[in-house]
C-alpha cells in the first residue's frame, strides 16, 4: 500500500501578486503526485514587509483559494488557528509543551508552519512556500522521495534539486556534498522552510532558541518576537540526531526548484512568461546550478536592498511602533 502525501502550500494576503501565477503552476506540477492538497491561509498580520497591502489583497487571496479548491477535488483550505488551545496543542506536539511564538525575529512565520503541518490529513507532508517554482516536471519524484525516506532513516527530509541541473552535475550557488544515487543528489545538514517533504512525526522535540544580540536588537526595533526562525531550530535538531536533508533530481527529467529572492515590478511583469520558461526547461546556462532566480532571468538591479535601506527600515519600524503606542 502506498504512503499518502499531503501537498501543503502556505499563503498570506501579501502573497497575492505572485500567488495568482505560482499556485496554479505548483498545482500543475504536483497535484497528480499527492493524495491531498492543503492550502493554509495566514490571516495574522505582523508589522514589516511580511504584511504589505494586507487588507486590500485579502479578497483576491480568498478568491484564489476557492478557485483552486473548485478545480481540484482533493484540495481544501484552512485558516491558521491562533487560539490559545490551538497554540497549546502545537506546543505539545512539537516543542515539549512550550507555547511557540507566532513569528520569528524577522517577523516571518513560525507557528503557522507547524500548524499547517499538523492540519494535514497525512503524516507525510510536502510543504511549499507560495513563491517556489518547479521545473523538470517529473511525475514520479514524490514517490522516489518516499522510497528514500523509508529506506534511509538518517534522511529526515527530501527536496527537489536546488536549481536547474548543469551538464557537469555541479552546484554553483550552494556548497553541498554530492550523494551517490541513481540521479544527481546532494546532502545538506539543514532544513529550509521554503520547501521540504518529510514525516511530521520526526519533528517532535524542537526547542525555542534566541538569536544573536544584533538580531535581537533589530527584532526589538521592529516589534518582533526574539526567537530564531523555525529552519534554524529544526536544523539544530537534525544536528543533534545525526540527520540530513537530501536534495535530488530524480529519474528522467526529474524535478528542480527555483526561488525568487526579491520582488519588483519587473518580476511581476515577467512572472507568467518566466513560469512558462521554467515549465518548458527553456533555461539559459547562466541560471543552471543556481537555486535563486538570477539576473539572466529577472533583472534584480532595482530590487536588491542595500545595508542602508535595511537600517532605515528598522528605524522606520521603531518610529511607527512608538507612534502607535502614544
């Protein structure tokens, strides 16, 4: 009997401009390989860049979610439950009774990732952030990943290959050790919350951790909880238990991922055609081996934040928070 999988996609209203294109793309690539599609909608607004245009984009996000559920019979959606009983249940399941914070020191989600895992019908969950892009198109990758997880207990999570493959099989943007497999594969000591396929039961035993002093000061200025991101907490657990993550291409055309690191007007204009290029493997050589979308696909010149802009952002967040407290 095959092991059932839930494809879980995390969404928030601020994601709408890209999600209207990326979520249908993700469902085209993965819906035939999973037993359930779970769209989780985060309605908790925190200060900072993760809450941009929240209210005005909410109706469009809800329309997108309903549209996806109508198109796929095995799809459903849930809102993230922030009630005290729900938070206590997540703390009991994953943190040994500690109540997890809602966000990390950057204002990025923490609790909602774990709530989404717990809301899945099946223990094996393939989590995907709403901005992830996938090429290769293999329809056997998920089954291959399940076989790896079943046969190799040291592998706690599997991911598609980071970036389109190069002819020589090397990575250019990450330093990961090659792993002997029938297909191109690499091992990593860390978990990325952008995407992962794992058995959620193995994440019990997480411990909350505080960031370094400089990051804690930035969190205080921005009004965020002073806790490390979930991926750092999970990676510590992996190190303690001798686990690894396996990124692999898979058989035939395989499956690989790309992540857009920034947002810009050009990115949104390019996104529909960019998805077509990725789905048809029309990829320039300068992109191959890179896990983030590079300038050869989208010109990020105006989108890259400078150090000065980051400092000014912290100061602006502090002033806005102080003004609201008056």
